[in-house]
């Protein structure tokens, strides 16, 4: 594929997302200011050369907070998607390989059961039992990714199971697990990549929501959702405190969604031809 | 009535049609014959004004004096369905599955503002009666009908407004022979009674020989020969016409290789499917195969003929040991064939499928594809040995060993079918099951694959089980033939004997329905001239 044929949505989305990923990566090594230093004298500074995006009510540098907050968001969403892929895809493939069997029914009805609970309620349940932390947020979001990936994998696998090369593989004596791994999985990776980008953006939103209600990463670890929550009381006097983390969330999610759409267009040969 | 003059057409600079001229009048059936890629469908699309983006045309295509190529999209919309109508190859996808057939036929009338819904439905009823569907209610959905009935619905919709020209693009290719014969008869009758013209596009010479008043033979975007059907078929002035002919009735030279040792034997095989789910229960089981017994001898080519739904695919899957039989037994070289059979025994039997496009994992290189059945062997060749074996198999099917580095999409349909045969040969099997293996190929490609199969049989002492609905192929390549109907073998015997002297009424029906090239053909110094 030449650069010219890359969908514009993919370019814009990838650019937006990589800015945040880059900021998060830089923050591991360096931030403009330390994020755990409370300097009350510096509180609520406007934009300035020393503090490009100002400081918050405790005198912490907003830019540094956003950079480290990106770490939290991306890590939580990434691991949650990882859980979803690692558990959901094998389940979906197993269901497709045994279509119509009891196993298929059990897996898919189990999925429906998870879908029947709102994710926030489960998250509250988990944190009520084990205490709020980033790990528990990951767990809560991850659980809800499992049925999503199981469904996508099963849906993508079913039509492939009817193709002749699967029958050929069966006459070559290959079992269901082997066929799923060698033939089915590589042919549904497109679908999974697109779904993963979308789930990734949903994960960032979910992390922000959990942190906002205080169930995500705990202080002093910076988090976009908690920055929003803390800025709430000062929304009329210092609106930038709320606008900046809000903007970060919006841009990151927008970037990932655009990337997901773009990837779908780029990876699906049928859509490519239609353009 | 239709007058195409010097039509040239290119898409994004690639020439598709070159200087095409043809014409025919009302009440005439014009046959356009050619292999895939010859531009025959594009000619139809040019008449309909349905050309893809990036198309440039030159020349004229006149319908009763109006040049269709100069019309605007709005003018074309008024024309489509009204003056020119079209039916397609695949009746399964040409109808909208969520609309009733009555609505779909009536749609043509309401779109062109000829009638209101109620009136349109009345006319739709009339047209459906006309195409022989008087027993089918208007509120039925496409999935409730058979393939032939669906094609009739498409025809009813096409003739709803009495078009002047009906274009039929491979209208019977997806249908069984008996259904094909009925649809062709219907089209002939409609032309005779309504005085419309029919442009029949097909790859099957036998179909046009029977139907068309005049034909044109197309090759690579050009008409190489045209004229009265009988004259063209009898004289065959152009070498391509002759080649096409030779290929359609091609019968490879085969040496007698049958020995009296049975290789595969089936005894009273029954196969059931669980019935359809009705709420929480299942309906009674469906019997797909009922008591099939036969022997296939070493070195023999055995044909299994039947129309869709006769149970031949279900039987094939049992013969391959992919699904269990419910009663009876299948043996390969004295060992029972079951889903649990040892891998090494499976290596004795391999399969080649119909669709050269769906039979390979698109992400695998040819080497990987061809080597897949090695999985059956206890000692799997690796590295250089594996490559040597793959090269050997590719050479056997007359491909180059260098092809193993390529991906399947880099090959044409015929070459893919050769790759599929190479894959089947890699474990040096004794039995090859050929499931409609040449049905999707052009006649000339089909002839070369049949030659290849005949040669391989001589070289490697293979036995073949041909499964097909195509009687011409059966006659060309098999020693013995089994005719299957509704899960049972109704007739069995030496191919020539069954074809010349069928005993069972169903066999007779099949043979009568199959379109045939007239016997006069092929002799160039013919009395017709």
C-alpha cells in the first residue's frame, strides 16, 4: 500500500494517538517538573514559560501531570485490551470450531451474562471488595473486553470454517485447535486489530470514568479522570484545570477511533475496492 | 433493433473491448459466447449504462436509433427495466432476501410510475403466472424458493414492463441441468410470444447452439466470428471457435488402468442430519444418504452424478472420513474410514475442490499450501527435503518449482486448480476425490486439467472419484458412473452404456435436459454450407 492510498482518517488518528503515546514514553525519563512535589506557593499559576499549561491547586505542573496521566490511561487500557484478546479470542475460536455444540452455547451464553451487567457496577463491586486501585480498574475493564473479543472472533471465524481450505486442512488430518491457530486466527487478525483499537479507546474512557468517581488509580499517581474530578470545584474560577485533562481524553479517544475506522478501511479489501 | 458499431471501451486505460460491432432485431435470440475475461459481460453493462467508474467508450450502441452511450444517468434510469432488462447468473443474490417476491416484481412497475402498488401487485401476479409460478403466493420470501424458482422470479421482474431487450448473463450457470433446461425453454417461449429480443451471454456453447438464432464468439474483447448459429457452428472459420469447440467436447486420451482389486468400498451407508430446531426441540432427523453401496477399483475413474441436494456432498464428507456414518460402513484398502481413523491411512486419499479461489489460505505461500497434507505423515519432511517434495509435486502438475515462493492470488483459476492437485498429490495418495474439480473453469482450461488428470492416472496409478453434475465431464473422464437421486444410487454402469442406453427414468431425464452440441458439428466440410 502506498502512502497515497492510506485513508486520511488513519493518518490523522495515528498521528493524534502517537503524540500521546510519545508524551507518555517521554514522561518515564523526564517531565518538566516532578509530579509529586506539592508547592502551595506556586498554586494555580496561569500559562507561563516555566509552566506551559499552568499549575493546579497544589502547585503541580499540569503538563507534567498530563504526561504521567497518559501513562496510567494507556497502561490500564492496554492491559485491559490484552486481557480481552488473550481470553476472549480463544473462547470465540473454540465456540466457532464447535458451532452449535454445548461448548458453543456455554461460551456464548456466558458472554451474554457478562454483557447483562453494566461495567461500572462490576467495577464498584470489585473495588468495594478489594479496594480501589489501578489494578482493579484494569480487571474490571478487562472482564468486559472478553465477551467483545469472543464475539468478534466467533463471528469472523464462522464464515472461514465453511471455506474449502479448511476442509482441505481437515483432510490433512489437522484437528480443530490446529486449524483455528493456523488458518482461522491469521485470517481474522484484521477484525481483531480494528476491534482492539476501538476497545482501547473505550478502555481509556472507562479508566477516566473510574478515576473520576475515585475507583481508579489512587493519589499521588496522576490520572486524567481524577484531574477532572479535582478541577470540578474550581470550574468557574479556573476552567483550564478541567478543560485540559478533558481535552486530553477527547483527543486521545478521537485519535484511536479515527485510527480504528482507518484501519478497517485499509485492511478490508472489499472496502478498499469500493473507494 | 440493437446496433452496436465499433464499440471500444477501456477502464483506467486498460482496453476491455476493441472495435466491437454487432446487431440483431426484435424477436431474435443473439448468443454472445466467450471465456472469462473476453468482455462479454462488459458488453452487456455498456448497453445497460452500468459501466464502472473510469470507463471510456468510443463508438455507438443504438437501441432503435437512440445511442445508449450518450444518454444521461436520468435517461438511462428511465430506460433500464423499461426498455432493457437484465437477469443475472446468481439467483440467490439477485433478489433481496427481506422483501417478498411480489413486492420485488411489482417494484419495477412502481419505480417507472406505471402503476400503484395494488395494481402493480396484480400485474406482478400475472407475470409470475407467466413464468410458471402460478402456485407460488406473492408474499413468499426468496429463501423459501428453490434456485430455479428464484431465477423465474428474476425473469418475471425483468419482463414486468415488456422490455424490448432482455439481457441474460449466464442465466443458468448456477442451476442444475434439469432446471437449466426449463429456464431456457421459458426464455425461448417468452421471446417467441412477446416479440422481445434476447441477448444471451454464456460460456457454454451447447446452450447457445440450442437457443440462439445468431451468435458471436468473443475473445479478448473482440468478436472473432459471428453469424447464423448453425453456420458458425458448422463452419468454424476462426481457429479460436474451433479451439473452443474442441475444448468443450474434449475427451482426454486414457489408458485402461482398472484392476479388479477394490480400493474403496461402501456398504449400505446411511447418513442422517439432526432435524431443524423447533423451539427447544428438534424435528425428525433428515435422511441425506440412504443405503449407498459401491466399490471403486484400483486405477479406476468412477463418476458420481447428481443434482444439488441429492446427498452427494454429504456422502463425500463421509468418504473422506470427516463425518461419521450412522449406518453401514466405508472401507479404504480394507481399513474402516471414520473420523477417528489413523492419520497415515488418511494420506491414501486426498481431495480437490470446485472453487479455485476458496481452496487456499490466502496468507500462505504455495510451498506451505502444498505441503500441508504432510501433517498426515508420521515422518514429516522438513527443510530441503520438503522443498524437494513440493517441487516434485508442482512439476507433476506442470507448474514451475519456482512457483512455491508465490501466493495463491498470483495465479489464474486453472493454475490454482493445478496447485490444488499438487497439494492432493503430495502424500502420494491412491485415491483422489474430485469434487466438481473442473466445473468452475473455462472450457479450454477444463480440457487441459482433464488431460493432466488422465496423464497423472497413467503415471501414478491413481484412482479417481469424480463428483459432479456435469455430464459432459463425466462422459469424458470416467470409466463407470453412478447416478444419485434423493440419497440413493438409482443407476450404475459403464459410462458409455449409461449414457447411450439409460435405464432409470431419472437418468433419462438428466440426459434429455443436458444441452448438447449438434452432432453435425466438428466436421468442417458440412452439408449445411
